[in-house]
């Protein structure tokens, strides 16, 4: 860290986190070792990134704050270490970007239309919700892949995928199968299917455009 004198006070001017992984490490400099300051400054950064998605992406807030129509982000996954490591910042930026795209793409409205169209019995509601959410994840991540924002949604996607699989689960659950599809279809390089399809889906695999499935 750089320590400088301002008047009679000694203050920390900058933190040096040498060799820290994470895309946000290249541009994020306004950090703090104090939790309240760090979370406030990080929230400001999240709002700036969400603004690149679109003007109608809405306000970004932490869960528990009050703001009508805002996008609430749970900070629990980044709390405990301050300044927040860049790897964790990348993940929460990815979550923020995806939720901002949900706003600009009217995902909630499309969900209402899809529910009205399929008219499923209540016992199938969970599977439909899981399928719809994963379709939207694929679609929104593919949108973010058109710009550098895709690096951040990829970071959050990897985090969610790591948490989704039960190594003791044989055969894979429907949720795990949906996450495998997400991993393949939203891959930025477009080559993930070559790595995974032979293992999970022998033969040829072709990713369908999710909103056409419904």
C-alpha cells in the first residue's frame, strides 16, 4: 500500500495486490479495508458496469436496501475480506450484468407469456421454472458475450456451475443436465461442446437457440 501525508494525518492512498487474479483488478482502484466503505464503493462500480448494458437496466442495490424496481444483489458471497478480492468482484459483476440484461430484455414479461401459453399443471411448475431460467441464462450470457462483459458473466457462470454438481449423483439430476447445457451453450469460445458432448452426450451436439424452444 502507498501511505501519504495529508496535513498532519497519515492516510492510505492505494492498495497494491500484486499478482491478484481477476479482470476487475486492472481497473478497480477505489478500494478500502473498511467493510462499509468497500461495499459502498463496490456498489458504485457495479452500477457503472450495469450502465453499459443499457439505460433501462435499473438501479443496482444490495439486498435489504429499499428502491422500487431496483435490481437487488446479495453481498454475502463477497463479504469477509476487504478489499474484496478481484476474483469475487468479477463474479458479482457477472451476476449484476446478467440481472441487468434480464431487465433490458424483459425476461419477466416473457416468463408470464410463456406460462400463459404452456398452462402446465402445478406438479410440473418446478421443472418448467428450472428450464425457463436456464434458457434465459443461456440467452443473456450469449448477449453479454458480444462485448467484454462476457468475461464477467463467464466468471459468475463458472462459480454457479461448480456449486451445481453433486459428484455422488448418478445419474445426473435434471438440474445438473440443465447446468451442463448452460456451460456448453453459453461458452464464449463456442468450443465447449467438443470437450463435454462426447462425455455427457455421445454423438453430435448442436445448441438450440433457447427462446425458440418455447
